């Protein structure tokens, strides 16, 4: 399967010698220079602002991109393999972990869920290197747009980068759902923009028939809370998923067209995916329509939940303690449909964007996360005495979601190579 953001190969039979030289130069610049950071020369309290516990040591091998990796290699298809070096932070060394993802604090007894890394079929995906990552994003900015799983990703990234530096909070919005951080040494900005439906939304009932709120969704209007902010970002990561199971009323052209679980008289009940497809088409089109957006738009695909024995509000849980092998499970039902919708709408937006010089990339986390029923907080995101449902949607920190930084690390390396090649041509 081809990488969603293009092929790369240096077969001498097909590639001019000058192109090979350009690629080698790019790899040298992007892969070797940052690795002069000596991970093991400094004590942990000199490179973090939370020295209460020393983080496990990174290996400082040269993380070169292999020039002759098979062009058919897909970094998003593979297996989870044992990684004795993980985790690379703990709930003591990282202060950004929200309570409901703090599985260590709340007494999760098993620890094997911490000891896996993603291994693609046919090639390698290097473990996230925080020094090299920060060098790559020096003087740049990245915004994550979406729901609480997107926020989960941001917290994971902050924890992983904590081996080098913790950011300062420069948020200019009192709403805690909109956060902005600055890595001052690298002049790197990391932001989270809350928009769980990606389109314009109005909560019309805090309870509603589902007891999780009732929302009006304007499916043909992208949420200006994020579309008006992305112009200045070098990278944006778009995500949405689980909120579309909530009770909602759907509008298009300012006309009510139907709903999901709304229970309103004379309102047509529409399929779950009706809103999902239209919301993603609207959101991706909005990126193409932002006149001065010159960055890279990354669509992160749906991360399935793993409830067994009931729904989230009916006693469902996720008690497994090991990953699945790829031949032990398969995506199906609603998760599969949402994934297909995202990929389809991504391809439409990517095709349109190419004509405008826009760059769209797909971060396909669905396959990897489908195999991790062991990585959710379950009942270990709160004290036993608290009346809170089991969480099989979000991910323990540290945990499987840290692999998303490995994906991002690889993708930004490839982006840097493309950019350098274009400049040298």
C-alpha cells in the first residue's frame, strides 16, 4: 500500500543521479545534524523542568531515513512489537496528564501495556526523538483541531518533549479547551483548538434525550473557531469522531434536514454517518478555501473505542492486558464506516488542494489503534469510589497514543525532505 502522502524511491534505474544526491543531502541535513544532541551527556534535571524523577534514557542511534526502503511500504500497516525501553516518561515526570488518563496514579496493576511499539510491515518506524523533532519544528507552529482524543494526542506530545523542554502556557483564550504553548528555546508553538464536530454547533439542551446534551449541527458551515486561526500555522492536525454519536439536529442551508436520536416530532431520523460525511467534507473544503493557508493539513483517522459487554453507559469495559495481532480482529460496523468516510473525503480534498498548491496528508492511526484494547484507562482514570463510567475511548498516558508521535516524527521528516528537494530543483 502506498503512503498516502506519496512514494519515495531512489532506484538508480528510474531516478536521475542528481536526484539521488539531493535526497542524500536532505537526509544528511534532516537526519544527522540534529542527532549531535548528546542524550546521555546531561542529567535529566538540566533538560526538563520537572526533575522529580529521571525519565528513562533514550537511545541516541542515528535515526536515518532509509533511502532504499520499499516504495510500497505503508508505515500505518503492521504489528505491535515488544519494546523493553518504553515508556519514555511517567506520570511523575510529566505534569500535563489529565486525571482521567493517569492510569499509573489510579492503580492500574498491569504494566505490559506500556511496553509496545508499532512496527510497520516491511520497514522501520523510528522511535520519537524529542531533540530532533524540536529541531525540525524550530520557528514553526502546529495546531491540533478536534475533540478530546486530539487533546489526548497533544498531551502525549508534550510529555514526550518533556525530556528536552517543557513549554510555557501562552493561551489567549480563557476557555481551557483552547490552549496554546510555546517552546521558547525553539520558538515552536503548539496549540489545541476545541471543535468536536468541526462544523458550526450550538448546544440547545445540556441534557437532552441522550443525557449528553442536544446539539444543532450546521453541516455546511465550518466552525469559525478554528478556521479563522489556522492561517498562521505551519501544520494542523484535524480529527473528530466519537461526538457524532451524540443526540443532534442537522441543518443545511439554514434548513433543518433531520436528526439523530433527537426525539423531536416531525423530524426525520437520519443515519449516523449522514452528519459525519458532510462535516468532514465541509471541514476539509474550508482548509482549501482559507486563502493564505500555506501549511500542511494532516487528517488523523478515527481511533476506535473498545467497549465489551455493553455500551459506554451500560457497563461496558475494556479489560484486556495485551494488544491484538492483526489477524485476531478486524475493523467493522460504525468504526469501519467512519474510517472509510474520512479516507474518501480526504482524497477529494487532496485532489482539489493539489490544484491550489495545498498539501494534505493522512495520518492513518485506525489500524494500529484497533489492535490496542489494552491501552484505555477503563476504571483506572478515577478512584473506585467515584461514580464514573469506564473510559474505553481515550488512552492512558504513557500508553499506545505515544506512537502517534512516532508517526508524526516520520511524516515531518518526509515533509522536510520534500521541501528541500523542491528548493534545490
